[in-house]
């Protein structure tokens, strides 16, 4: 399996044009949050913005709108009860903190079928797909980001991590999708290709880490990276930012907001690595 270093990943990272404007860096739609789970939407949104997207719109229940407007003033809002013009978005993330009920069960399936841009599916949206046994309806190019339990709900019970890896590779090849199997060494399987990440630490073993990862990866999707590139960069930077956060926190005390605040340093490291490679 491919285990890329920051030196090789730096070649993927696009140089930002100094003459660019917000319209050049994509527009993400995040569909996340519900009563009691709005933190997931806040975390995904903040991580997405910290990863370079030009514009971000978050779809939330109308009665929960003030949480997002106060916590993330840089994000635009639309309300889940209203119709959405899907044509204005470059990529979408659906799932963090959605909750599972009859309402979400109905519109998650409809959204996945109707959205025609790059899509990342996470958390409760994955569980809804598993409940409805609708994995075969996923469009090619989609990114799924399950942890081990969600993975088994989607693809059946496995007795070991190695079994899950083999299934992820085969499913990614069969459906032409990208699977980010989250864990200690996160595996990315994309249309049969693989990448194993080695950044990160046990400080990430807390609620919210997956929401942040989804926001980061989706930001890269909207900026024009391929699904495999977006997943590799997102997983690497998410983990590297958590390693940098250890300079001020312990694994016990680290919060995902600490990690998001360290994304800038992780980006600088990768950019410096790219500059070094160009000067050699």
C-alpha cells in the first residue's frame, strides 16, 4: 500500500493565485446538525473554511440557525425546510449530526440522487444508507468516510481491520468511489488505489474529529481536487494539525477546535515542503 510523506503530498497542493477571489476557490454546501447536535455542523463548517474554500453555505434546521450565525459568521445559511438550488455548489458534505428519523431518512436519499457535483457522505447519512440498503445507489466519484462501526453497518460484519481493508478496496473498485476508513492509521481506498496515513494521535479519539475531517476533505473537493487527492490531503492535514496541537495540549486535553486552530501551521509545513522540492 502507498504510504506518502508530506514531501510527496506537497506536490498535490495547488499554489494559490495571488490574483484569485472567493469565486475561484469553490462553494461548499454542508448539510449537518439537528437539535442537540449543532456542534457537528459548527465543527465541520469551521474546518471547511480553515481549509481554503472560497464560499460556504450550511443547511440547518431553521430553529437552530442562531447557533451557526453566531459561531461561524463567515458561513452563509440556508434552512433545511426550504428548497435548495443545487446548481450553485461545487461540492457538498452531508451527514454530521443530522440525526436519524423519518424526515432525514426521506430527504437524505433524495439529495444523494439529485446532487450532481462531488459529494462526501458521513456519519448519520451513512447510517441512513445502511438502514435503507441503498449503497448501490451511490454515484461514482462519491467519498464515504465511515469509522469501523459505520463501515460494518454498510458492508456487513468484519472480524478484523485487515478484512475491512480488503472489503474497502474491492467496494471502491466495484462502485468507483473513495472510502476513507477512519482509524489509527486511516486507509483511503479509491477505485482500487490505496493510501495509508500516518499522521495523527490519540487526541483525535473524541467526538467531533470526524466532523472536522469531513469539512476539510469537502473543502478540497470544492477547490477542484480529485476525490483521491482531496481525501489524502484532508486526512494528512487533519492528523498533522493534531500532532502540532500537542505542542500546547496533551492527548487527554486536546479538543477538535484546538486541531482546527492548528491547520494553518500544517498547511505552512506542506507549502514549505513544496517550495523545498522546487528549489532542489
